C-alpha cells in the first residue's frame, strides 16, 4: 500500500481534494533529496517516517543534515534545503496551504522565492493506527489547531474539522445498458 504518499485527508476520510497529488509530489521530492524512502520500519520509531524527520530538522534549522550522503557534499546546500522546504510546503496538513503545481515548478526553477512560512505537515504516524469508521487525531499540546475527528453515522458522514474546507470534487457516473432493439 502507498500510505506514505497519500494526502491525510484522503488516507483518513477518503476526501479527494485538488491538492492531494501535491502532497504525493512533496513526499517524492523529500525522498529524492534525502535519498531515503518515506517509511523505513527498520529505523528507530522517531526516524521511521521521512516527512516527520524533515519537519523535525526544519524546526531545528538543520535541513542540510538530511541531504543524501551519497552526494558526498557535491551539491548546492541552499538549493537542496530549498527543495526540502518545497517538499514540506507540498505536504502541509491543510490542503489549502499547499501550493499549486505551477507554483511548485516555479519554486523548483528558482523563479519565485520559497516561503519560510511552513506549518506542520500531515504526519503519517498520526493516521497509521486509525482503523474502521471511527478515527481521531490529536495534535501535540503546541498544535491544538489540527484536531479533527470523523465518524461514520451509517448513511451519511459527519465531521468537524479545523483543517478548513478543501476543494472537493464529486463525480457521479450513470451506466445504462444498450439492448439490441432490432427485434
């Protein structure tokens, strides 16, 4: 399963937003720059999930320590750190805070500046243990803005969220049979 690449809103609530692919791209970008997989259960628990690790190093202003060691220092430090920041921007917990893909491309090309206003990304470890129809997410004490819960009430679904309303697409397909009418 590709859980590490799924946007939190889709992985947990099945809510597909226009920014879900941006999340996946951000994870891929973090993998490329760091040279490691998004999930590695052979590592200690605090190091298993790449997005969380990058967020931790971003907060400590030590992103350079996550750049792929096989590059042996043969890279532009500022550019590598910017790519990691772009990856974090793409993995924001709130879909509306993720940049558009065209903005991501411009940032990667260096045509627009990478924002330093990065909030906490959607963390894989927080929704890995959720099962069934009842789920809860509680942020740490510093980040109580990201609390949400979803409950399946049988026919419909009710949810309360401080994540904000994301753009969602609902599609309906109708199939009809075509019978041989020449009888």
